[in-house]
C-alpha cells in the first residue's frame, strides 16, 4: 500500500509539468542527483561517467549520489518511491514505469548500450527444441532479458509461464547465483547481460545458443538507457543537462578508448562487488556490446510488444511521450555529433 501511495504521489507531481522545464521550473541546479545503475558491463556508460568523474565534474556544485542495483524492476520501485532521480535501466522496466503511471512518471533522455545479451546453455543443447523440459534463468521477472527469453521461447512454440512450469521452466535468479547454479548442474542455461554471458561461457563451459543481436535489424537494439523522473526534469532542467553532458562525455571516452574503458569498468566492478573479472571475460563482453547515446527508439515498441508475448504485460502500451531527447540533441549538436531519433515517440 505504501508503494502504491508513493507511486500516485509521484504521478500527481509529474502531471504538474510538461517535461520541458516550463512553469514551476527551478531557476538553478538541484542540490543533488540520486543516480542508480548496475555493476554490469552493459552499464559501462554509467560506470565510466561516475568513476572517471565526468558526471560529477559536469554537475559542479550538485552532489552526485549513486546506488547499485541488480535488475531494473527494483530501480523502478526506487524511482516510484522517490529515492532515485535518474537511473540507467533496460527498456522493459522503463516501459513498465511509463505504463504504470499513465505516461507521467518517467522520461527516457538518452541511450547507453546496444547489445550485450545472450542465451547461453549447456553443451549438447543445440536447437530451441532441445530446451523442452529444461530450466533456464533470467535476472529478474519482467526485466529486459526475462522478457526477451520468454518472447523468444513463445515465438518458437515453447510454453512458459510467469507462475512457473510449461515446456520450459524459467527461474528469475540473481546473476551471481545463476553462475553458481549453472556450475552445480541446477540450471541448463540463462539469458543474461554482460559480463554474465561471458562468465558462463569462459568460466562454466556454457555455449551461446542465441546472441540477441541476431534477432534485431542491423544487430542494434537498446539494452540500457538513461531515464529520469519527469518531476525532476521539470524542476531541474539545468541539472539534467549537466547529467547528460557527463553522460555524453563518458560515451565518447568509452568509444575512443575501448581498452582503457574496459579496464575502468573492470576495476569499478571489482570495487562494487569485491571481485574483478578475468581479462578474457572483459574482452569478450566488450566485443558483444556497443556504448552509445542513441536510445535506438525503433526497438522500444517491439520490446513492449515482446512483454505482451512474454506474459509479463497484459496489453500493448502506447509509448508516445516516453522520450525527451531534446536536451541530449542540443548537446550533441553543440559538440558536432550526430543527433538521435525518438522515432515519433517523444521530443527530439
């Protein structure tokens, strides 16, 4: 009940503004920004932005407060509860937040990563039909990889259920636990983001059955994006612009210094989790993804439709208004970089 009250308080507050820093916008920066992200390679833009000081430097006198999460649905609850202002998150949790709040609570303001997710399985599993009767893991019910796995199985005629059971059993499991359960023989595979796909392959002897890039036009789909509470965007547009400037700087640095970027991400994961990745894991994971500020908006509607197919959403979501890329595109234009598209789903 408390979470529901917090959600509707957020919705009502968000509904007071237009997402463009208009009436009611504060004249100056916010005192702080509370930012959520994962200790995953797919959140490299966030990790680099924080650890290289790009975001804090752009924020100036605004304090940067960070919180680490394991999966997107928990981040969304933190946004709804008012303990986060912005978050790096996958497409499906962002869609869920938008839908639950009738399009009022959040806006996607930039992309962060494309690719970096795979279905890896035991040796001897060679086709989708070999998965019948098997048990697979995903990071969390309703997260981006969970939706991708369920939709893919359903498209191949293999029944699965959010309640469990079916032709294939899916058990949402924390990524670190997935690795150990796979090693112990209690899981047959998992659809996971990097670096976990690479760890399962290189440390546990798994093989790739599906590279998710192969399921998307041109191999491009959004894995991670930066979202912000609409109320925060309305009230502190200057601070959101500073956050985005740090984000763009992190993306450009990661693109221009891939080897060093991988090392920075690995060192940060070590600091956050207490365990560094093997160099070969970092190398493999880095090759499987692209750090980008393009949210690849064209892939978002399909992600929403996949959620319906997967059974984690009951209806097709109208995503018009979910993007506000206007500040990002202004920054990109100022820096002589290509602008990005909202694909008709919001401001550019």
